[in-house]
C-alpha cells in the first residue's frame, strides 16, 4: 500500500444528478454541497469523525478547543434531525470555545452519529451531523458555518464517496465562491485526511501537553494574554513584538502550571487564595527562579508581576530593562557567567529553578549548574546548538552514554526526530547530558509561536544514578572545560542594575 495519500479531488454536487440520494427528513431540505472519492474503507469513518468531534481547533484558527459536556446513547434531544433510513446511535454535546473570547462567543453543539437502518452494518455509523444549539434570540458566532445542520456522509457507492450536506440558514450563499462552500471543502479535505491517517496508522511525531494538560494551559493563557498584551504596544526592542510577547506569555503560563504540579507536595500555603488570581497561592520553586540569559527580561517581568520570586541575569542590559517598573528592574542583573571561576556563582542557590529560554551558549550549562547547585529543577528551550565552550558539531562533539537504542524515540522530537538532522542530534545530546547530570528527562513541545518550541524539563533526580556519581560527572565536565582553555569568561557590559 502506498504511504502517500491519494490526491484530493473534490467536486461540486448537483442535487439533480445524484446516484445516491441526499438526506431527507420531515422538517428540513438537505443540500449536498461537495463530495470526493474516499481514501479509506467504511469501518474507519467512526475514527475519522472522532477527530472532527474532539479537535475542532484543527479546522479553524478562531477556535481554541471543545469541551465535552455530555455523551448520550439514549433519551436523545428532540431537536435533532431524524433522517429517513438512518437510526441515531450516539450524541456528543460539546462546547466550542473561541480563541478570542472577547470577540467571539462560545457555542454549544450536538455531534450526532447515525447508521443505516435494517442492514448488517446497523452498528457502524456512516453519517455525522453537527447541530449548533442557538439560544432564543441568539445568533451563530463568526467561526461557525451559517447552517442549522451540517452532515458528513460516507456513501457506499463505487468507488466509495465522502459527501457534505447542509441545511443552510435562509439567504446563505452556497455557490463555489461562497464562504459556506469553501468551509465545507476544507472540512471534506480534513475528513478524508483523518480517514487516510487511520488507514495508514499515522501517528503524530509531535505530541503536545505531555506534562501540563491542554485545558488548564489554554484557560490560564487567555487570562495571561489579556493581562500582558499591552506589552506589544510598549515594545522597546527591534525584534517582532507579537512573536516575543506572546511567546513569553506562553512560557510563563507553562511554568506556572508546571510549578503548581511539581511542588504541590512540598508547598506550604502562606498566601491567602484570591479567586480572581488563584495562581498567587499556587506552589512554586522553594528557591525562586533564575532566568539564565534573560535577554530582554520579558519572561522575568511577567513572572514577577504574577507574584513569583526570582531574577534574570544576562551579560548586558537591554533597552527594555529601563522601561519595566522598578519592581522588575531590581531583579534584572548584569552578570557574566564563568564556569572556570574559582568562586561559586552567587546567583545559583539551592532550591532554585533554572530557566534557559533560547539561552544559546548557556544552554548546555543549565543541567550542569542545576546539579552542581542542588537546584529544584530546570526548563531548557534550546535554539542555537552550543556545547560547553564551542559550537556543537554532531561529528566531533562527544555523545554522553545513552540508556537504550530507542532513547531518541522517547524525546518527542517531532519532524526528523532521528539522527537525520543536526538539531535533532543536538537535542538528543542535551537529553543524554541531563541523564549524565542525574536528571530524569521529560520533554514537551510547547504551545508557543516559535519553530524552536521543544523543551526539556528536569524536576526529579534519577534514582538509578547515585547523587555522588552525578556530582562527580558534573565536576569532571567543568574540569575538562578548564583544561581545554577554550572558554573565555566575558566581562559584563555595563554596571549591574545600571539601567
């Protein structure tokens, strides 16, 4: 069987020239809009439409997600259509949540599965009908097609056909240039793609929400975005404010929820819970956070504003620093990290959580210093590939021992997640380094607007590696760096806090 999906070849339906009739019921006139040959057999229709039911956000950038409100197998709502020749099998009631709730309203919807009556396939659905629940006097939000009902059908013709039929709202255009037709065309393509994926056992290489669940992340992100989106208008750097502001809002949101889960058992509630800002009483790192190579300081600023303790350090102050409030400025420090220095680095304290956000040359030092200084954990989002004192080279940078031959498969690398790209090999190298430093490796693909959104998290010490062995591994790394003499400590550019 070919691994390539057959070409998607849709065609407009002509209601007067259908070999397989349109849906029919006593209340509605159904209009077939668009069809295409099916790339998958009928038994996979249920799997394909399940994706449509549970992940509407894949089909519209205006939808955040859907929440399932009820699953019904009897006592179905009387408002659902009853097409002739079909029996109603199952109904999912869901709520569509808008990505911009201040602009678009949420909407409840019935997703109804039907099968043919009185046939040997009566237990196999062949029709999914979406029915918006419109409140009295209400209207459909912009992201929803202008229909009372929208049906996905599997037609057992020769060859098998997928078809979309609708009951449009009065006056809604349905010609090929109309918004409704174009939406249905995209939905049909999606349905065929999902079915083909089920047929070929397609599995996504990138898996989100491994450590922090999607729903609480998205809910908190919407709040954080509203609280900090004004930073776009006051951006002081030459870089793109839309990318950097919303990226750091996303990282801050992720950290807040990660810390809440990580430090739950060790937390001592000292802050009275505020229902409007519940995160202010959530668990947090016992030693605060250190934004290691904080750059413009935005991530540090957001976390400080939300009540978290910590600081950001960098080799030089940025334009943004002097425009933050004094409460943030006092926690941004010009400091040059030097692993060859005899004196310990004063900004690494026991219990601290280290953040390496696109830290470039500092990236490989994150797990090393976290071990050396008994940090409570770290988050590293690698970008440019660096080893300890030079650029990372897949051909010459020594790899740390791997626990198994399939270790890379556990890292959620996505895309070319093997040794076929230098960036993949760099991430495998970083993960092996974390193990060498005594950290249990956890990986996440963050929901941030960056192509470099893979993150490695250390928050638990490896039980299989004695702590003294891990400390010795770290000391040997630092000794080797000092002996090579390549690393040159850089001088801070400007006076600390002189911004």
